[in-house]
């Protein structure tokens, strides 16, 4: 065996050739001198760049002699050939098989609860030494790559390029089974497992099955209530790290997702996707009972309750029914004068932050919702939705007593009071009652002058 004369000064690893040492050193320095002229991604080795360039071509020169499947690089072919042979590396804990011993080694570390590799700076533990090394760059390396849209900094140019896809809205990776698009190849790979019906991992509590042991572990937190991810600012705990990342943006006021139409910023990608539908009019979620379309699944679920009449939560003070716990809790606080959100300009209190944001438009005059027919503008999307019915003539809400039709549910509820005699709005000066809040406001002016 040749003598390994060339030693790394950082990790003491030795190599036979100086060229191998030079390439290895780049794992410590982060140097990636080889650049792809198609997508601008950088690589530490010329061979890695050559393999990567195959992704941009349709060429698949490496062919399996057994099943005739084609591959873009020889490494992928070699891994594939092991699926035809008995040469697989099996985990003794869960019997899962791997094509490479290195994959098995990384997987085996996940079975041990102990995370032996601890970051000396922030104390974060890791299963694998390589994971710790990557993490350490957060503390030691200078983030030179800046996003020109939101200013976020990255250690690697490739990470910046991947991040920029968020702002562009481009999803270049397509599932050839169902046609769904994804921003990263990793997300596509994970998604494709949905089409494979094999689910080897089962939850001991509820029996739900999963494709990976990792997902069972995450799912178990629903039953145990475990919340291992804590916000360092307000100490709020979360079951999933993705929720913590989004939550942190509340403290930093970071809103990296911007609407190209109106310029509005959002903390979550999903919020931007839903918002864009207010511009496009897209309503992909259809009610199978009446055919009505909705822009969000949550709105469809609430709508379905109108068909069943279900209202799980009822206010003991006024009898009003609610389908969502957060709206119910906010409503109850209103009766007791508990307002968590107050307007800094007029001092008026609101139960939810969303209500406060809508109220602020009274002061700013902001009317971001525009009618495409007559150009009239509105403070809220619900007001625009109600207005649009004046153009279409649509009156889906009918009175069961006299068959009179109304464009919106609120108008129908006011009308029904003419049959029932209900007048829920009472003047606190003279005790006179009214069927509408607006009528009570006009009446109050007779007392104040």
C-alpha cells in the first residue's frame, strides 16, 4: 500500500497524492472554483462539475445490462446495479437496506438517541460529525453571498441560487407521475415516495403508517405533546422546526415572500400562494355538494359546515355559534371587554390582529381590493366579494319564510329579524333596540348631538 505522505493540517487526514489533499482542503475552506455556465452552481472538484452538467443535457450514456435503464453518470449506474444483486448493506435495528456502507453508517446514527457531537458555540447536538462540521460554518464563516431581493446572507453561492427560487416563484422540478412542480430536487424526491405504496413504519399508538422512520418520530409528537424546538426570544415551543422558523419571523419582521402584483410581503410561502389567488381569481377547491369554489382548503371546510348546520362552539352570553376555536375565544373576550389588539391612533380595541389590520385602513384610507368591472376599491376582500354580486346578480341566500333573495349572508340575517322581531343592538343611554349596528350608531348621535 502506498504511503500517505500528504497530511491535512486541519483534521490530520492523510492522502497518497498532493492533488487529493488539495481537493480535500476545499471541504474546510469552502472553496468551489469550478462553475457551471448554465445554472451558475459552484463545485469543489472538476469531476463533480462534469457529473452535474449531465443534468442539463438529455444524454444518458450509462445503461444497465440487466433492465436496460439509462443513467446520466456512472456513479448512479453502479448504485442501481446493487438493486439487482444481493450486495446490500442492512441495518440490524430496522432491517432497512442501503446501497452504500456510508449510507448505512449515517442511518445507524439515527437509531441512537444520544447526539454525541456538540457545538461548542451554541450547544446544539448532532448525531453525525459531518453535520456538526457543516453547522460550525454558521458561526465561523463569513456570509458573502447576499440576496438582492431580501438581503439575506448565505455561506455558499449555491445556497443563494436555491434561495432565489423562492422569490421567482419558479418550480423547475416536475413529478413525471402526477405533474406536480417543486422548487428543489430534494422536495421532488421526497414527494415521489407518495406514489410508492410501500409504508414500512407504523405508529404504535394510532396505527398510521409512514415511508420513513423519521416521519414516525415526528408524528409521535402529536400523541406525546413533545415540543423540542424553543424560540430563544419568547420561549414559545414548537413540535416542528419548520413552525419555529416561521415563528421567528414575527420577532425579526422578516417577510421574504413578495407578491409581484401588489408588492405585499408574507412570512410564509403558502400565504403568498393563497394571496395570489385574490388577483387571479383562482379557486381550486370545489364543494362536491353545491360546486362552489374556494381559494383555500380551510374556507372549503368552513363552507361545508353550512350544508350540515354544524356549529360546535356556542357563546353562552349571546348564543352565537362558531366553527373555529380561535374565533370563538376572541368573541367571548369581546363580551368581557378583553381586547388584545389596540389601535395606536384611536385606541379602539380588537379581538384579533387581523381585525386590527383591517381597521387601520380606516385611518390610512388604504383600499387594496379593486373591482375588475367598475374599478371601485374596497378595504377588505369580503367587501369586494359582496360587491361583485351587484354585477353578476347572484343572490344565493334565500329567506325560508318569504323566499326573498339576498346577495350576502349578512343581509339575509338582518332581513330575518324583520320576521322574528329580534333587535340585538341596544342603546346604553335609553335602552332602545335596533336590528342593525349601523342603525344604533346613527341613533347614538341623537344623544351626543
